[in-house]
C-alpha cells in the first residue's frame, strides 16, 4: 500500500533532499539467492549478439516503462526481457548500446555503454534501491556507465554507423522518469520513422512467426484492427489479406525485412539467440517448471467440488512462493466447466466449481524465466466416461507430438500431427464428421517457445534445434451450444507440458505434474494440507 500520491511524494522529496542529501541508502544485501544469472552470462550474450551484427553497426536496447496500476500505485515492474538478457539490469529508465567494433582510442576504448537510472537517496527510501552508475559497474560488469540524462550530451554520431539496430520503441510517456527523454533523443539522433505501434507489432508478428500453416490464424487475430486507418494504408497488410497464400506470405515477409530492417534485424538476431537456451537458462527454466509442476500436483490433491476457482489459484500462489518463485509468468487461468472452454479465461471468480472439469493453466516465473503448465482435473476426483474420452484423446495427441520433439524435425510437423490425431479422434467419437471441422474445437496451436517470455522468441518456420524449449499443448474445447451431442457440452481439456529439444528425443520438464488420467485420479485421492 502506498502512503501518499506522487505529487505529495515529489514535494516531500524536495523538502527533505537537503536534509538527507548525504544519506547513504542501504547497500544490496548478500543473503539473496545464489542462482541468479551471472554478469559473465550477460556479457557472453552481448558478445554473441556482436558476432551476428554486421560491420560498423550498433544495437540499441531500451528498458520497459513503469505503468500505473491505480492512481499512485504502479504495477510490479517487469524489465524488457532483451534488456535483462543482455545486461542483467532490472530497473526502468535505461538504455544499452552494443557496438560491433571497439570505439574510441588508446586507453579509452569501449564496445558498450549502459545508461541507468540516477541514484536518488530520498526517492530510494520510498521506492527501493537503485544500482546507479557504480552499482552497474561493480554488479553487472560494465566499464562505461552513465546516468540516463547524460545521453543527450554524449558526443556520439549515429550517422557514422552503417547500421543502427533497434527494436520497436517503448511506449514512453511524459512523466516516465528519464525513459521518455531517452527515447525522444534517440529518435532525433537516428531519425526514426513514426509508425502506428499496433501495426508495427502485427507486422513483426507476421515477419517473425508467420508460416503457411498459421497465417490464417494470424490474420484472424489481427482482423479486429483491419478497419483502422494505418492498416488500410499498409500495402503489406492489404497484399496479404487479399491473397493469404504461402507465396504471398514469403513476399510480404521479405518486404517487411526491407522496409523495417532495423527492427527486423533486431528481431532476427534476438530470435536466433534467445531461441536456443544456454545451460544456465535451462537450469532456471527447469526450476520454474518444477515449482509449477509441484503446485499442480498439490492442487490436484486439494481440489473438491466445493472449491472456488480463486481458492485454487491461491494454492498455486502459495506453492510458488514457498519454493522461491518471484512472480507468475502470466495471469493464472483456473476455469471450471464452461470457463475451461475459454482459452484465456482469467476472472477465476466462481465460488464453487461443483462436479466439473477444472482446466488450470498456471506457470510461475523464477529469476525471470517462465513456466507454462496446464492440467485438467475433475473436481470430484473421478473423470466421467465422456470426460475421460476427451481427456484420453488430448493425451494421445500429446504423446504423438512428443515423439517428434527432437533436432531436425520441422516445427510445422508438430501442428500437422496434432491435427491428424485430434481430428481422427473427434470423428470416431461422433463430435465432427470431417477433419475440416477440427478448428471448431481446437482453435489454437500446439506449441510455442518459452523462456524469458512465456511466449518466447524462437524460430517457427524452420526445424527444431537442440536446446530449444517449447510447450506441447493440444486441447479440445466444446462450449454449450456446439453442433454435437449435448453430453459433450462444457467439456474443455488442455494438457500442456514444457520440453527441451534434444538430438534424439525431448526431455519433459513438467513430469512432476501427473498427466495420465489414472495418475490424476490417484493424486486427487491423496491427502493435502489444503483439504479438510
């Protein structure tokens, strides 16, 4: 709870500044977890980026802005994953420059500069410690660090570089401490063209993730925005909408790369790097997934017909915190019955789940890395025959996809296999008559990359590679009113596991969350400290 609003706080800081100007803010404690990523890891990632960058180039990464949750209370801050990946810096109002070649001369050479939030003893007493210039040098290993306000005065001519590589500009606004000025100054120095942010995000989506097998879903996703002026005036969007075939897609993707080369190059380089996890990253992802899996198992033990969706969410939160996770990787989904048929249901406010299936898509975040685990559990502890039939079909599809999760397999083949198994099963159950009807009950994809983002950067158009971490998440959702026998209505089942791609097979990280229907029932019959 915040005690005062921002205006009062600002006035208080001004009044107190002279009295505590020399006060020392407490240094960072030494009793923190010992498994954070090291400064050597982040330095290695910067070098890996340089290895991909063209000659005479510079890459620019901004922090994310802070945002107001309610009046004078901010959302818990979450750093731009790329900024964290390349620097380890977790605060707002920052910018990182990574140069391909050494700059300067003599003893003053450098190939990276970090601009950080300025130390402010009075402000830090209210809102927490800041690394500042010296902290970034000692803790993060940077040699050249400045306060953000110094960027405007830095005698750096971006025009001398053949290529300036950057991502979409963060949505900084006046009032963001330093970030708005950093972005404004950078745009001026580099002459960054203005483009509608939603359009740029959708063009990036098409450029990075568009494949012949998913372009129809992507166009359906952006359809609500097609009436916007920026979209009507986008020749690239209109070309793809007019003829959404594979040849047009490849042509549009090539044009996106040419038209938005700076952001396209940044996306390409970071996708190549973040799509393959290092051993250090795999350790943290494994920990996040293990914590999430233990939480799912405990919820299976605790669930009962009188449980509420929010109550079950609370058990997840307790388990995550108990085992050291800092946050959730995404808003928890705990949907009973009809709610389980809503893919991203987030209200979680039904007070009593009754004798229904409860679909729970909940994954924690550990040291920045997200898990993504889903289990579907009968609140009674026992599946009905109809529920079991749908559950087994989803399980069978997942098992078949696991067999394909190895190096060299085309990513698109995972979706193809999922469709084959689910369509055949639904036809056998009499729910559909033709495989073309599958998308009525299976509207999403079977897999995505995961890591610093729950939907992480990674290659979707090519083959699976060793070290990738992806989800495998087939699902069937039959809402009330569907064109099938009513006995199937309000059955929603998704089983989602996180796997590491190996040379010959995958490793399932989420094995601690029971998956077979027999094991789900067995676990549900066990005792839980949350079940009375």
